[in-house]
C-alpha cells in the first residue's frame, strides 16, 4: 500500500517536471521530449501531475488530445486512487 502511494506521488511529480522541462526546451528550440513519453508518464500514474504541469507551464494547451486527454485520465486515476485507499 505504502509503495503504491509513493509511486503515485512520484509519477505525478515526474509529470509536472517533465511538462516544465519540455516547455523549457520548446522555448530554447532544443531537442524535445516525445509526446509518447508524456503520455506514458500520464498513463503510468502521472496524469494529475501532467495536467497540473500543462496548466502551470501553459504547455500543450492547444493540442486537443492533451487538453482533453490528460484531465480525463487524471480524473480516472484519481478515482482509482481513492477506491484503492478507501
């Protein structure tokens, strides 16, 4: 149980950080983080973090797949998280 909580928290921190890093790279016209990588982080428990990162850094907000997909996935992951801990 505790390992799952730590993993969930860690993936969401990674989600925020990866969105910030991709935004930084975009501004500097550097090699970008693959969209597939962003989605994998979200799918493996980091959807809340990627959604927060998307809003904080204003990154990928014009892409419909991210704009809708990350929040929907975040809601699903949060519901699963609540179901597990209760």
